[in-house]
């Protein structure tokens, strides 16, 4: 940094101007030099500097301090270079002026400020709790700075010019996590690294042993008091299954629940098909003048697999409600589509009927009867349902609080994820069942946007492909009928396209 040259018009000694005179010992001659600044203040970053002086005599100049160099004198000006100050402390240096042809000297003091603009972080190591903790770290820098995290679970947010906030997603892994945050100046000249550790405290998760279980417990917001048993597994690529038996304690009241969930990504090579007896569309009747054929979901999936070598049936659940007995002849409450063909187009179950559909574009949708009327030409596969549980991300108001075995289906906002849920019931020591509010609460854990209730009670069936089981499929839940899996008109089969 160049100092402005000062033109001295009047050679008088005043405040801010220092005159130095001297007399060589044994000689009557006097030498004088007038510095416009003494000391000369320079910045911490260093660089080229110049200062003015006035004298009737000729002088040379040399650096006394090592961090000052390249000193030259010409026409009443001294120029020199100073190195950057690596410390935060003020330091003093000297340039020594010597009269040409004599040994008389005078010193010019160079004073350099400390490097307070250097990037500094208050903490280079931070430990975060398993869930919920935020830690603030003070940052000082002479220029703008940006934080970067090297892990998805670790959040580094610049709150203002002097404050960095570190937080982490809940640690569901069960292991202590380690990552780093790099704080770098805008010029890229300086950076500091903060090492971050996140704890893994199982006490936060009511005894859950899997990442999926820990996440479920945490997001359920008090639903789970104690996990009895859990299992998380992949049924196939893009299809996850999760099962949990747990207790919920409110005061002295303890309630047991057993839940079963499929999470299906339908953006890849996986989709959901409507199943029926013998995989035969003719088994579904449009009116109760003819009898809709009933078979177990296991038999429906087995027939579908045998009839369609181009797919692999992975898993699924039961479907729509139906009328029974001699009067209605197993008539479905709602509509049904199979392979893009409408098998039934009427809502015989009344105003409560709803629709789950796989559209021709591959996305999933939950629809009211009005929405169905406008979208029916775009449907590939569909079955009916009844009570709307969640609409547009909001839970519907319920008056029915009965606890029953339940089956339900939900979809994500984008229609790329489908969630098939079963809660077992009617067994006080195993699982008491669910009301509509509990189904909605579980779906909210998975950010479901729309959801409906399907047929439940003894119809609830959670089936998974298993080569060792009868006809290649195993019922993972506990249906309430003493005779085993109930015979039903239709279901939802999760399949992989080969």
C-alpha cells in the first residue's frame, strides 16, 4: 500500500512532524532530517510502502528489521517492502538513515498492526447430541466466508458474518458419526476445518435396534414407549418392508400394537397391480346379479405370477371392501381397473368410497369420486377404498374411534412413493388394532400426502414372497379368522417388471 506523498510547504516543526538533528562528535557541523511520519504505520497484509522526508543533506537507508526489505532513497522519498504480519500483535521495525560520507545515523520507525483479519474459528472440535442439538461457533475473518459440510447428516449454516450454526439430523444409525465442516474465505486464501462428532444414544429410541425402527420411534412423537420386536428388510430393489411390535404407555394404561409397512418406489422398475381371483378380470362383476369370485390374496398372487412371466410378484396387501352373503353376492363397494381396462365403474358403497390408482404415466394417486370422474381415462390399475385419512397432507377429522385390524394405502405428494400399511388387532396381548387417527399418525411419519382406509378386520393380509412358504408367499401378519387368510375379491400386488 502506497502512502500519499506529502508536500511540505513550510519547514517548521509542529505536531505530527518530527525533526531530527545531530552533531558529529568533535565536529561543529549539524545534520538535520525531517520525517513527515515517524513512526510510519503499515497494514498487516504487507506490501510496498513509501514515506517522505526533508533534508539538506544526502542520506542512504537500510532495513534494520528482517521483515523490511528493498529499501531505496530518492528525491526526498524512502520506499520499501514489508512482509505480512503472521501474528495478531503489533510489531515495530526500523530503517536506518546514514549521511553520505559520514557515519551519522537517524532511525525511522516502521510500526505494523497485527493480523486481526486472519480467519479464525472459536472451536475446531464439536460434539453434537444424538437428536436435536444445535451448536454455535464464532468466526472472525477480514473477508466473507462460507461453510461446507462433507456429510449429508451434518448441517452447517452461516447465521451472520461472525456466527456459524452446526446441527445434525437425528442419528438413527446406532453408530457414532464423524464428519467435517470446512470454513473458507471468499478469496480461497484461508480455510479452517471443524471436526464434528455426533453421539449415538439408544435411550432416545425406546429400544429400537434398526435405523428404520429408530426413525419410526423418533418421528412418532411419543407413540412408542417400548419396542418389543422389529424387523426391517428389502423385499426387492426399491421395495422396503418394516414390521414392529411395540407398547404405548399413557399413565398406567399400556396398549400393544403390531404394525406392518411396505414402502414402494414406483419410479423405477416396480409398480402396483390390482389382483383378483385366478388373475381373471371375469371374476369381478359389475352388479350383484352375478357373484364376484373370492380367493385368498396368496392364491391371487400365485395366479398372477403363473399367468405373467414378464413380472415378479414381490408382496402386497388386501384390497377393497365387498358386500357378502346371499343378497349382494360379494359385490365390491368401489371401482376396479386392471391392465388399463375398467372392470367396475360404480361406487356401490356410497359417498364414503374413494380410489387408489396407478396412472398410465406410472404415478400413484388417491382420489375422491369427483377426482376419479375427471381422471378415469388416465387410470392403468385401480381399486376402491373408503374413509379418506389424509388429504393434501392434512389429517381428516374423524368421529369413528373404534380399534380394529386395519389396512390402508398412502401416496407421496409427487406420486412416486406408495405406502401399504396394516395394523393387527383384536388380540389384547398382541395388538389392539387402530382407529383412523392412528393410521393417519403413522402415515405422517412417512410424509404421506394422501391416504385412504381399505378393507380391514379379518381381511387384513400382509403378504411377502417366500420360496419356502405355501405357493411362494408368506403371510407376515396375524389375520383374525381362525381358518387363516380370508378369501377376498381383490388386492394390491407389488411387482417388479423383468
